[in-house]
C-alpha cells in the first residue's frame, strides 16, 4: 500500500502500490491498476454541502438508501448500476460540510488468466482504501503537501537504488548511466536544502528543489550544478567534472546510434558517474553531520530503524514483479 495526497492537499488516502492516479474531468479522483488488462477503476469525488438546502437535500436522499458498515463506520450504499460489460458499486458519506462519494467499477466478465481476484477481494481492497480516507484541514494543507512531496522525493531516491542494482546485474550500462546521473542530481538537490537550512538556521524544506509539478518552473541539472557551486556544496573542480559527465551522458542517450560510441565506452562512463556519485554522497553525509553538530536543520541523530526499505519504495515502482526475490535495497 502507498500513501497518496492530491495536488491541492484536499485529502489523504492509502491505496495499493500498483494503482496509478489521474484527475478525470478536472474533479473526479481516479485510480486504476498500472497493468492495462486490469480494467477495474476506483474513484472518489468531493462535493461541498455549503448551504442548509444542500445539507437537507443530502439527508433526505439518504433516507432511502441502505447503510453499510465499512471498518466500523457507516456509509450509505447506492444500488449497483449494471450495464453491459461493467458494474458500478457506490458508497457515500457526509464528512463535516462535504459529501464524499466512492465508486468501484469492475468488469462483469474478467479474464481469469489476467485478473484472478474475486469480487470479494476487490471490494475488500476498496474498503481498506475508504477506511484510510481523510480530509485535510485547510490550515494544514500546505505543510502536509510539502511533507508528502519530500517523502516522495526520498522514495524516488530509494527506488533508483533498486533500479540501479538491476541495471548493473543485467549489464544495462545505458540505464545505469541515466540512473546515476539522476542520483547525483537528487543528492545535490537535497544538499541545497541542507545547506540553506544551515545558512538560514531553520528547518524549512524548500520544495522548489525537490519537487517539480507539470506547471512548475523547470530547474535543470545545470541549474542544480550552478546553485550547488554558488553556495559552496561543490567546488569548481567537481563542477567542471559534472559538466563533462553531462556531455558524455548526452552522447550515450542521443548519439549512441549516430556516432562511434560503443557499449564498452558507455560502461566506462557509467563507472565515472558512479565514482562521482560516491564523492557527492560523502559531501551530503558531511552536511548532515554538520547539521547534527550545530543542532540546526532537519537531520536528527539517532538509531536507524530496522527496515528493508522495500515497502517504502513500492509505490514508486508500481510493479510487484520487481520485488520477487528481493530482500533489501
């Protein structure tokens, strides 16, 4: 299961790690399995009951509905809607001044070889998601979303460790080069956050460095290199080396077919990236140590919790098969 918060910080819910999200028609929050042959859809919508008339109408309409207990909470259950290939089951509940509706749309004739889950199993998954749903208080939305985005950033960093391990095992040096470049970018981004906390004597997480939405202003790798050099995270020598690697990486991605570069050369580039990633990782470790020593910023000294890390990154991977025979990352 994975934690999910919508872009505006309206609600939080826990859903299966293999579910992807999109906003349908600008208002219906929709979850579907990444595997396209699994056609089930879970949706939720939130409507304001901001007048007495709307609240009264809701109460009147619910008088004719059955109630269903989901994990000790009562929800109104609408009659199933069946039409041809699909059936829709719906539940709704009034939470404060809002009406929240949940629906499960499932195939009436699923292919058992592609989707062998029973209807009871599907409903049980949906009920677990519904149980976890909560509206986020308006005053807490900004801080909650920022915390969530930072968590997703760390999840992404953790996921690349698994991807990189698989790439190296399979001698997929082009993929390894891309992942190592992404890891260096991520390390420098977190380094910028840590360094700014030290310089400003606070615990603020500047989201612009660790999250980029569809409409947010882009911060490229070169922007990150420039900022890291400007505030003293890296020196001019490391900066120059990163730009050389940046050009090499572009040769790997864009000119593998149309130039003389070979896979053997790509392996060498990947190894250079690995050595640079190790050096920058040490720089970030030193920044964390500095925060602890100065008692400033978000780094906290303490014993690391025992955890294999797999459950944390599953939501970033979204494919259960990637975790077969994996015990740790």
